[in-house]
């Protein structure tokens, strides 16, 4: 998972450079206000998925708005300065047919999450991506172009 504001081109996959495709998904998020962390689920089309590799680029501003909207609700436990994170995608296909009518997250219908890997995970880096602070050789510069 990558945040859009951290990428040079948010329309292309940061790993394989394929064009990303926006898709509606249901996300599991957590918002922290003070000492209390509040998990919640939101559905939107603010994620762009790579058709070639397991990468999603999330539009940070849109997810910030989702947290702000939650904080504005009168029954919300979130207020003041809020930090948030997106944990993963709800795997709707993992819900058995006989439980699709039950509320998601209840005792009889737990939430199945496809968790995101951390953006900084070195396993996600391209083999040719330079380490921070390391100079590229002339050959590496030509290949990147």
C-alpha cells in the first residue's frame, strides 16, 4: 500500500509502472484521538489498484475526509487531533452466503481483512531501486530512464 501524496505519479504503479485502476473497496481503518483508538469500516473508490502486481495507491486526502466525517458525527468518540491508518481491505468474498445478511463484525460474522504490507517494507522495493543516500551508477541511471 502506498499513499498518493508520497508518489511522483499517482496514476502508475510505483513498482511495475502499469496504469492503476480505481475500484470501489471496503476498507478497515483505525482513528486515534488522544489515548483512544476507534476502528471503523468505510467503503469508497479512493484506491487505485495495479492490474499486474499486488499494489494499491490510496488517495490520502479522501481518507482524511472520511475520518473528518466520522469525527463530525454526534455519536463519534473521535475529536480534536486525529491520527489514522488504513489496515486493509475487507474480504467480502470470505463472507459465507448464509451470513451475508448479518451485520459485519458481529460475533456470528467476523470481519475478514486482507492486511496491507507496510509501505517501507524492503520486500516491496524494486530490485533496481536505490537505497536512500546511495548514488546510482551511470548504468543504473540509464536503465531507470
